[in-house]
């Protein structure tokens, strides 16, 4: 996986409902490739090569943040987090114009407030995200928005390899993951799907998920409302074994997954990813070795060697 591309994606402003800058970066990296690239009315980026049915690789673009509800008489901005239950940390935040804000919680521990460092900035409807950070150390990546952008970096890896091959493949970067997966089903509706792989960074802070950092890619056998098709699980395990990749198997018993949203519409999918650790901090961590192994696995799946 390209570190510079990952850093570029992690640093760009792109909260839920304002993903256009992230989509622009993705499309810029696809220019000049022998791929069909287009965006729909919701801002989803869809990439195709060849004729279907396709192995489809899908991830999201948006990151959690805040929106300004109003300014009080003291000049403080009252914020609402998007999504409402997201655990965002206090500290510096920026708006779309890179103006900086001090974000903090009130004494009740629930209400978000912000103080603008630029007089007059931050009116009702202004979106804020944590100030971007990105570091690499001891083989790991540490960044804001890391869990929300590593999937797009991995899909760009697949695109680069697909450009040189002859296999049919489709890639989807959808919007609205943190607003009930708003763009997900719309992004898939025109695709003839053979297999659908959802690429997600998977929290592993509790220690009971069945997977951990630095131990390889993860395949989810079950989410809250979906079960991975056993045939697909076997296919992924076969390819992982053939190319020498250790595959972790895990479960997600809480938290909403894209697979849950699709299951309610009758669409089968399988979730692949890597562990991410944040423990309530806005700075997230993934292991570089997990990213590289997952990239290699996804490229193997794109070739579809085990399917008849």
C-alpha cells in the first residue's frame, strides 16, 4: 500500500455529507488508468473494468465530525457530533477552510462546544473534523481518520493492478457510512455482482473480537445481522493459504456494519479488514504489515482464481 496516498487521504477534509474532496483525490489517482470511473448523484465513486458479473470491492469515504448548531451569547459554538454516538476526542478541529477551533466538552461530559480562533468563523451548519495528524513509527501508522481512509488506499492498490491485467473488477467508494450508510445501496444498484467484499478497519480495543493488531487480515464470520456465506469464506481462506497469508477470523456483536445494512435488502457480502486501535482517542493505529497482507489478499481475490 502506498504510504503517501494513505497520508493524503487521511489529511483531507471529508466529514459525512461533505465527502467531495476525498472523492476528488480518489478520482485523481485513477486518472490515466484503463478503467471506467464515474460518480453518482450521492457522490459515490464507482470504478469498473470489463463486463460483469464482477468481484466488487467496497469501502467508504466519510469520517465522523461535528456540525455547528448555533453560537451562544458568549461566542461559543454549540456542536452536534455526526454520528450522534461517535466518541470523538477533545482538542483541535478544522473546518472546510482550514480555520482552527478548540473543541471541548461541557461539564456534563456530553455537550460539545467549540471556540473559533478566527473571529466570525463557525456559523450554523459549519462542519468540523479533528485536525489532521499522520505519523509512521515502528511499522505502524498513526493518524486521524485512519479507519475511514485506509480502505480507499487499499482500493487504489487494486485499481493499479487491475489496470495492468485483464480481469473484470469493480470498486466502490461510497458516501454516508456515518449517517446510516446513506450511499451504500445506491452505489451498488447498477453493478452485476458476483462477489461483494466490504473493506473495513475493525476496532480491536475490547480484546474479545477474535482478532488483534499485527496478526494479519481479518474476515468476519458474523456481524449483528448478517452471516458470511460459508462458500465465500472458504474461497477467501483458500486464496489466503495459497499466497501464504495468515487469516484471522472474527465476530462483531455490537456496532453497525455495512454488511448489516445490505443484509436487510437481501444483498450478500463478506467483510474483510484489519484491526484498528484507538481506545477513545482521535489518533488511530493500524499495523503496516496488516495493510500489506490485506492488499495482497484483495489483489488475489480480484483475480478470482478459485471460482469456476
